[in-house]
C-alpha cells in the first residue's frame, strides 16, 4: 500500500464525520437507518483492526491470500489452541478436529468434551 492511500484510522474518522452529518437527517426513520449502518461499519472496522493486530503479534501475515486450489488439495491442519481461542472454537483433545459448540462430543471420533 502506498503512503497516499487512506488508512484505517482515516476511514474511522470519515465514518465518525458521517455519523455527525447523519444526525442532521430530518426523517427519523432514514436517520435511524443511516446511523445504524454507520455504527455497524465502525464496529466492523474496530474488529478488523483488533484482529489484524492480533494476527501480526503472532507472526501471521493478516493479508496473505490463500489459493483455493491449493486449499482444496491440502486440507487445513487442525486448529492450534491459540487459534481456537482466537476463533472462539474448541479442538478435540483426542483427534485434533474442530468441535461444534452445541455438541458435547466430537463428531469425528466420538470423544466427550
């Protein structure tokens, strides 16, 4: 990315300026819808920034793209404990597969959580 391209903090400032101008919309329904859109955009930008920093701190390139062909040929390895914590999922201690949050057992090997 070149130095003249906008950064995330500039985008967040832009969204905040939009919130200020949206509060002047006369029609209440239109104003509320626009404010909701902007609030969601701000939340997503903050989530992205936090996730980006977290990946960088773990030595992962957050902008690395994955070739879908390669991914289909080579299934992903089981998630590590740190990935599970970040993703909010759990890993089966018996087989290493991802566990579904609503099940109390591993669908791959049958081990209990």
